[in-house]
C-alpha cells in the first residue's frame, strides 16, 4: 500500500497522523503499536503473528528501503494489520460457507465413496487375477513389475478426487496431501530428469546403496520405508496408497490416536488437521464427536455415530468353537457357617498339596491357589464367605464351578449353612458336603445328613446325589477323599475353555499396594492372559506389567482357571469385576471411562433398579423369565415357613415365585447381596434391614418391602406375579427414634425418653417398636411430649417423650419407627 513512500505517516487507513495502530492477530490477541512520523526507530513489540517469509517478496525492493528499517517494519505491520482484518472478516463468512458446503459435500462424497468402492472391488478382483497369473508364470514376473505403472495413475486421480472433495476447508490439508502425491510421482521408477535435481539434496535408493553419496544421510527408518515402498511397487500396484473410504465409528468422545486408527490415517496428519481447525491437541487427548466428525469428513470418510454403550462392543463375546475348547481346572469356593472350619480346611488343603519349598513353605496369599489331584489341577478360591461369592455373582463374574459346604459334625445345620445352600442353589452350582471336625468325640455326621434333608439337600449316604465326605481339618482325615470328590464332580461338569483367545477373567480381590500400586488377583476364565496385554477391568484399565502365580513366582502367561496377581492397573478394581483383554489402550480407556460414567449415573438413580414393578415388566418382555425370585426374612420361623408355603403356591403357567432364601432375623447385607445377584426384591415380615443392609440396598437400588400382615405380603406378590401390582405405597416411614431411658409416670405408665434420629416423630402417625430390627409391637402413640408440653411433631436431633397406647413393654435401646399410612386403591385379581 504505502511502500512507495517511506516518509508518509503511517496510520489506520491513511488517517491523519494516527498515533496508535491496533494490531490484531489471528488467535484473537491484539496489540497497540505506537507509530511516529519521524524516522526514528519505532518501539514495536515483536511481530508474533506475521510470517516474514510471506511479506518479503512484496517488500523486497532494497533500493527503496531507507536507512532505518522502521518503514519496512511499518509496512509489515500494516500488511499484517490488514491481513488480520481481512482474515477476520472472511473467516466468519468462510466458516459459514464451509459448514454449508460440508453438508452438500457429505452427500456427494457418499455417492463418490460408493462409486469408489465399486471401483476398488473391481480393481481388487483384477489384482487377484493378476496375482494368480503371476504365480503360474514365474517368467512373467519381470513383465508384471513393469505393469504397476498402469494401476498407479488410476489410483492417483482417486486420491486426488478425495482431496478436493473437502473443498470447503481451504487449501490447508492439501499441502500435506500434495506432498504425498508428489512423493508418489517421485517414487515412480522413470523420473530421470528429476532424479538429477534430487541428487543435490536427497538420497536415492541407488545412491544410498552405492554408499554415502549425496551430502545428507537419511535415517535407517527412512531407508527402510523407501525400500518397502519400492518393494510394494514391484509386487504389483500401489495398493497401500489407494484412498479407501471407511465407515468410522464415532462415539460421543474419542481419543485422537484412536480416531486416526479408525480412519487408518496417520496420527500426525490428524493432529495437523485438528490444528488447522484451531484445536491444539495431542494424540492422547479426547475430542468431542462434533469436532471428530469435521475431521473425519475432511479426510473423506463416512461418519457412523454410535452410542456410548457401543464402546463395549469391542469386547468380543463370540462363542467358542467346540474344537477350540480344552479341559480346564474346576474353581471351588468353600462356604459354611462361621466356625465350622472353612479357613481350616482351606489351609489344610493348601499345606498338604501346594508344592512347598522355594518360598520356604510359606506361600504368598493371593486369594486363590491351585493344588494337584491325580495330575489334575483344582483351583480353590481362598476367600471363604458368602459375601465374596454373591458380590462376584452380582458383578457378573460367574467364577465358582463347585461349592464345598462345610458343616461341623459337632454342630448342625445353622443359619449360614442354609444361606450357603440357597446361594449355591441360586447360582446353580453343584455342592459337595464336607462334614468337618470328625476328630471330635461328639461328632455326629448323621445328624448333619438328616438336617440337610430338611433343606432339600439329599446326600449320597441318604441315597441322594450330593456327595458327602467326612473330614477333619485338624487331623487331615478325609481331605484326600474330599479332593477326589471334587475331581469327580469336575469330571461330570466337563469344564472347558478356549485358551487361544483374548483373555477374560474375574477379580478375586484387589488392593492398593504401597510399593507396587494397584494389584489385583485375577482368575483367568477363558483365553490366556499374557504379559503386555491391554485390558479393561470394571471401571479400570491397564497393561499387564507383571504377573505372579499363587506361589509368588513371576509368570508370563496364565491360562484358563489359573489365578494370578496382576500388576499394571491404573486404579483398584473391585472383587468380582470382569477383566477383558482388548486391542488398544484407547479402547480400554474408552470402555473404562464409559463404565465409570454409567456407574455414576446408576448410583445417582439408585433406588429404582429392582422394584417389583420393573421385575414384572422385565418378566413380561422377556418370555424366558418364568420365575420371580424373592428373598424373605421374618421375625419367627413359623411365619417364615407359612410365607414360603404361601409363596410357592403362587403362580401360573407363565410365572412362578421362587424363594431364593428365607430366614429369621434382621435383613442383612448378605441378603441384599443375594437379592442383587439374582435381581430379586427383599421382603421383611415384621423385621427390618439393619443399617449396613439399608445402605447397601440404597446404593444398589434393591427394593426392600416391609409387611406385618401375611395376607398383604402374599397378596402383593400374587399381584406382582400376575403383573397387576399398582405402584402403590402403603406406608411411608417418616422417622425413627431411639429409646434412651424409660420412666414410670403415674397415670400414663411407661414413657420412653427418646432421641429422634431420623425424620420426624408425629403424634398422629402410626408407630412400631423394633427390638434388634424385629417388630415387637405396632400401634399408636398415647403421648408425644417435648419437655413438659404435648406437641404434634418433634424433629430429628431433638429429644422427646413417647408413650404407646395400650403397650408398656418398652426398653432402653429399642427403636421406634414412625410411619404414615397412605391408602392407595388396590387392583384385585
Ligand atoms: P471358619 O469360621 O468357618 O473359617 O472356621 P475356622 O476354620 O476358623 O475354624 C473355627 C474353629 O474350629 C477353629 O478354632 C479351628 O481350630 C476349629 N476347627 C476347624 N476344623 C477343625 C477340625 O477338623 N477339628 C477340630 N477339632 N477343630 C477344628
């Protein structure tokens, strides 16, 4: 503009002696530049956004340049200024135009892609035919080598067609592509003239082979690439160069490297394209789907939007071919009542059978171990207890093949024994009964056997099918027989797995080790887990850095039914989490992130997972569901039995009620675990859930229903079973109060001095007296006092006095439950 006269004052659009020039840079930064008319050197901040190389040709007349360089600089400023302004104005317009064009282009490209695909297929066929020919006639190889010149030009226009199809996006991506195309030209064998030019700077294949000519040395990798390219050409056709339009699966967020991977483009190109679109990201960062879509289109591929949950699809659930299956060791869990000797039996087997020695006989505890029985391996889960069993089942890990139920011969079938039986039945896992403590003089194994009959466990000695073995963990008596029984049972089960696939396993236990980071004991269930494998486990992911077996030895591979300790996780998973090996780190991360998000949402929406209504809705949708599982706890054995009997009578051809577990006493965490694992609701008849169970139920979204009239319970279940249950809420718990002291007041009787621990106590509401979570009285209040005054309501955290109408047996430590009835019309079947 003003490069003819350096003396003229510089200013915005030639304005008179403007003192300030506002300089805008493309990234939104602006600077104020002071401009003087004198030929003094002007104080100008470094011109960051101006590319000198672009300016120099315009401003390159050195004769005109005055002594000071300020004018020249001024010029550049001016140009930069103008350029920036113009760019700003045009940017917005262009972006809009781009958007529109992109939409148009998408349609066109799709058509093009289809055409290209067809073309490709034809070409592939042609190539195949050619390859066949080649194989037949070795002599024709020379001729074949000369031929690739034909398909190559055909490939070029195809690639070229793909490139300008992103016309909306300015010439930006094209340089990169141009380069590649040029490279293709250069790569052509007959380029004599150009070869000369290249000799000055770059190395040709021949030069390199002849040795160090040509000034610059290229890296080995570059050489190899070149050789590879030459080889590819010789093989017939520039196949790898062909632009293939891909359907790119695009989730709601994607890691840049994975995006490149899915498009089969170079990561660097993708990062470059993103930068050109104003996104400064590295290959490990995530970008949102909209941005990714722009990039995918720019590269000429098709976008296939997928929902979040589809990320899990990479975990292949293909069934194994029968011929790939190989026998695997059974996995055994030991269950039973507390103190009946579970731990003792596990230890006794381990000490007797695990190869002692290297580790000084003290084997490292990794939550599972393997023993040998007649050459066959048996895997024991070293985590006795029902919680471990159910929590695993609840998390989808069906780990256990055989349950060993330990019953002490000097005791009998106890509540937890029954629970274990129910757990095993619910999981449909075969049982073996180990009648323990046979060394004790008072041992009475037959009592155990008859006791078991009552719970529909008929042992062999009673002409049933369940194996029973008399053992003593202390003397070691019968342990061999127990192992034999297990081996026999395993044989019947014909357990098999395919060792030649991506591994899947279950976490037996996991912890954060101070020195080694998160460590998980994983039982491989199918496939083979190898060092270096990338995996996702629950909400965590990682790469197998190292593995140790149950004897503390480093191993590189672990096949089906082998327990190993795995190092290399990015977080601590939970027992029961399923581990899946995937192909790439990006996939693993994507799945883990998705699961974390989903789990968060689930927790947020807890309370609505397993309600009776949903269960029934599910039962209706899924025609295979013919059983409605329930867990039931009651205050006394008589009620429990009566309810179970009534339950078993409910049902028709389609739906049957199945009592997974019934017992006496408060609803515990174990009940909730069982309910969760089987998707069952929990019924409390005159009993309540204890605090841990309540929390657990809230968290897991398990419905607990309380009843005090058998008819109501049976009726509800009956209606649920026929799909008629209305979403009624009969009772709302509005508060809980704990009795601190009991006073005798003349004229009133026993008055409870209480602290309202939850919600409110309301005079008009119904009340129940709970002792050890069992309902012992239900009625109304005679009085509700705060200090000396009769009040209608007392809030949580406050003390009050309460007395029951017609009921005197209250004790310190009892809990008063305050509820209100809400009448909802019932649907009668
Ligand atoms: P768990 O709670 O089921 O794991 O039971 P433990 O294995 O901890 O055993 C409870 C108690 O029973 C311990 O004091 C053991 O020493 C004892 N015990 C276990 N097995 C036997 C046995 O075969 N004979 C005798 N006499 N005592 C046993």
